[in-house]
C-alpha cells in the first residue's frame, strides 16, 4: 500500500506540474500597482509586464491606482476575480506597513491574497534640491532644532513616512510631514523648494540628480548602496541603527488556483534571471531576487511584525 500511495502522490504531483506549465491567462492581465505613473514600482512593473506578455501570449497592462497609502489598489485586487487576470505588483507599504499605519484596513494583506514571489528590494535616499541650503543631513537637523515645525519633508510611501518620523524621534526635532500619493510628485516639490527633503529611490531621483536639480545626502540603511557608493548611510553619519529598507512582491487575489500561482512564479523566476533584466533593474537601484510562494507568505507575516516595531519606535500614531 505504501508503494501505491507513493506512486499516486507522484502522479498527482506530475499532473499538477503539467497543469501549471500549460496554464495561460484567459485574457489580458492587469498588473495593479499602489503608486503613480513614473514611480519605481510603475517602471518596474512595465519592464516585467513586457517579458511576461512575451512568455504567456497575453497583454500585461500596468494600472497605477495611487491613494490611501496603497489601500485603494490593494482593495481592488482583493475583490477581483481570482482567475489570474488581475495581479498585485506591490511593496512593503501595502503588505507590511499599513496594518500599523492605518486605523482602518479595507483589506487583509495575508487572508485576501495569494503570494506568488518576492521580486526584489530597493534603497531610499535623503534628497534635497541642488540649490538647497542643506548640504548635509546635520544641516537639516540643525534647522529643525532652531525652528520647530518649519522644516517640511515629503513622503510618497511607507519608507518616507517612517523614515521622517524616525529621524525626528532620534534627533528630538519637530518637522512638518507632507504626504503625497507617489514619489514623482514629491520630488518635483523638493526641486521646486516647496518641501525641504524627501526619502526617494534612485529610479525617481536619478534624472533630477543628473540634471543638476537635486542631490542625495544619505541612504536610509545601515550600509552604503553599491549602486551609489559615494553616498554615506544614515547609520555611519551617526544615526545609529537607522535602517528602513523596502521590498517588492507579486500577489494574486485569494482563491486563485494553484496552477496559476505556480505558472506565474515559474515565469517570474525566468524573467528575473535574465542578465538584461537584472542589469536594467540594477540601474534603477533594485536588487533583483525571487522566492517561492510559501517563502513570501512567511515573509509577509514576519514583515508585518517588523514594521509594527518600526512604527512604534518612530512614535507614529495610526491615522
């Protein structure tokens, strides 16, 4: 009987693998993202969508749905038909930070989604206008201490929200937080002098830096970024333990069949292994990697707890 059960299990496993390999989307696929056009998430999703379209024979259309800290996009995907035609290309904002940042959640980051794969990490930098009077992070802190509430900073995601609050907590300062739906709008206001600084990724900031409109003062992690090694980390500048990294993940609505999850995971692994894709992502400041669906599920649960600690340490009250 043991041999029969083993053979039966093997046959079922082969059948499941075959079904996953044969599954193709029944129509165009929406890649919903929680931030606006021009954000790193948007650019990243379009790059991946192009290759998935070629591999699966269906159009992958990126749909930016910014607002409410990503909740609008998350809720829309959670309520979508679980047939593989709607996927969520998202970040730690919706799937780790929001449970601690928002008083009312319109979705459950664990129960309402099927994890597909991790899809990389990204660092954020303190950016100011090129003509800003602040030449260093210490200059920003000194100005905030001299004039409480006068220094304004922008945020377009959870990294910006928590980093700004954490910097205030660590330095005993009071600054004014200006939230944006996405970082592309926020960097424009930094360059225009409407806010003093912003936590932003390389993808969004690099055109402004190269154009001489903005400059980067520090990276919000323990170590320097290999993609911008000339920029010091906040930790090495004396803000010990300052480490607010960001990550990307791909999800489907809860109830999406296993063969859909398996096929999408397999195709994402192929896309992310391509040298040309990895090079393009590196130029955007993205560290490309993947995972199994199970690894992403466990990771989300651990990250929810981690971001809860960071929100508490930063002294942020849910809104």
